[in-house]
C-alpha cells in the first residue's frame, strides 16, 4: 500500500477552546491511484491533505507514505520527504510573481535528484509559448498549469491538489482535470484531489467523503469517466 492512514486525529486550540477537527481517519490508497476527497466546508479535507503533506502535525494516529512513518519521523526526515516525494497544487496557484513561468518550474527542479526536463514539461503542459511570461501575464488556467508543472517537475510519487479547479471556469477546469489525468497515466503518480466539485469523483479510482472530521463513505470506481467526458 502506498499510503496508509490509521486513526489520524487533529485538534486545533487548547483547553476549553480545543476543537477536534479530525476524529480518527482510516484509509489506504494504492500507488498510482487518483483519489478524490469530497465533503462540506469545514469537514477537515484541507487539514487532512496538509497533514499528509507534512505541512501540519497530527495529534494522534499514524500515516505511512511509501514506507515512511510520518509520526515517528524527525523534522529532517519530513523535510526530505516533502522535498523529494511531494508535489502540492493550490487553488490560487501560489506562483512566485517575479519569476517567469519557466523559472517558477526550474526552482523546484533544483530540489530533486531526478527532475523532469523543464523544457519538455513546458511543452507537455502547453506552456511553451508562454514560458517567458510572468504570472500576471498568464491566464488563470495557464497559471494553474504552471503550478502543476512546478509540483510535477520533481517527479513526485505523491501529488496533492487542494481545490485545483476552484478558481477556474468550466472549460479551463476540464482542461486542468485532463492534464491531471494525463499525468497520472504517464507517470503513475498517486494523486489526491480535494474538491467541492462532485463530478470529479467519476474520474477517480477511489472516492472518500468526509463529514465532521470523519470519513463517512469510501469506495473505488470499477469504471472511470474520462475528464473530457465529465459534466457538471
Ligand atoms: N489553523 C487553524 N486553527 C483553528 N482552526 C482551524 C485551523 N485550520 C482549520 N481550522 C478549522 O478546522 C476545521 C476543518 O477545516 P478545513 O479547512 O480542513 O476544512 P475543509 O473541509 O477543507 O473546508 P473547505 O472546503 O471550506 O476548504 C474547520 O472548522 C476550520 O475552521
């Protein structure tokens, strides 16, 4: 199993103000799966993604990623895990404004022992003609492609996407989903997508629904709908 979560708990605040936002999360995700995490606002999706991504600490339980137990790891090991195994894509792209599209991707390539070729990646992302533009000269969809390129250039085993289409219109959202699907087919990365868009569940190998800090439903899809065919 690529990713195993056992009784993962998270509490924000202390004493009388303590609120448990993850109440014992258990699941297993296989290598190469696209997994979609759905659930109402405040149910704990981003918190769970950030804990899997080593951005936040858990307060109980275990997460084992590709053999590494995050709960038992030092800060240095977690930093190495983030650097080498993890790509993060956010709703609002988070590109560096003073760097071009190409440079935004290149800075992350330096972090990896075996990065993809940046020029080839720019072509695959459909950004070749835009490679020398700065983020404010790119459309939302182009910025998200660039952010995906930045996350992907390290060739990460695990790609975590928090509302990757949340700021995009319908057709651009579909393009980005097609890109994510293509990446998964080409490179076999395990991908977790947090979304409010229920339709995305149909392109995922595995679907998890959260409610009030718990996974209330999970299943695997026998038949997938391609991103191109999704409708909402
Ligand atoms: N840093 C924090 N300090 C205190 N409470 C927090 C913090 N971050 C999140 N929370 C709370 O934890 C709960 C879960 O938040 P989280 O962002 O994980 O939910 P979500 O399902 O991703 O929501 P959304 O779909 O709106 O992004 C919410 O009640 C939120 O207010």
